[in-house]
């Protein structure tokens, strides 16, 4: 895996500008902050994000992958003001679950998610190397 950082660009914080990788592609469908029984244990944004990341990690594990194999994440949030106001807590929750691996990321505010109680949905693309890294 190779992180792509154009010369002269400021270093991004908490994400990569781009990632190049080769291997088996793993696509994780949008995960939300409910537990394995599809129940929300909290309506707090950070708690839901932590659970969402745990769900992503669990799906990755089914393919023999982990956070270190993620190359792209797309976040859908319902409140960008809360997202920005709680970045420090969000970063802590992210590192607690995913470590210090920061793939290419996009974050988009949406009017609503299909599950009305959900405050965040995350989809991931990962690449499990099947040969030498690029």
C-alpha cells in the first residue's frame, strides 16, 4: 500500500489524500451504530460512531482484513455542526477502534439516513495484499 501525497501539499490530518494498493478488494456496505441485534444502545453521536467503526472492523475481519487494509472510507453524517464540534472525541473513538491507520476519506452531511435513529453511516473499501506491496 502506498499513501499518495502530492509534493508541496499540506499533510492531511486524520485521512490520506489517496492510496494505491493491489490485492483482494473488500467492500464493506454502509454500517451504522447499532449492535449485532440491530438495536441502538445510544443516541449519542460518538457512541454511535464507535459502534459503527466496530461493525466495520467486524465485517473486515470476515475477509481476513483489518483497519490496516482500508484504502477508502465514506462517512455519511446527519449533523456536520456536531461532527466538527466533537472532532477531538471522534478522533479518540476512531483511534481506539481503528488504530492510527487513516485511509482516503470523504465525509458528507445528508438530510437523513434510512434508519431514522442513525446519526452516522460508514462504508469502506479495503485491499488485502496478495503479493508484494506497491
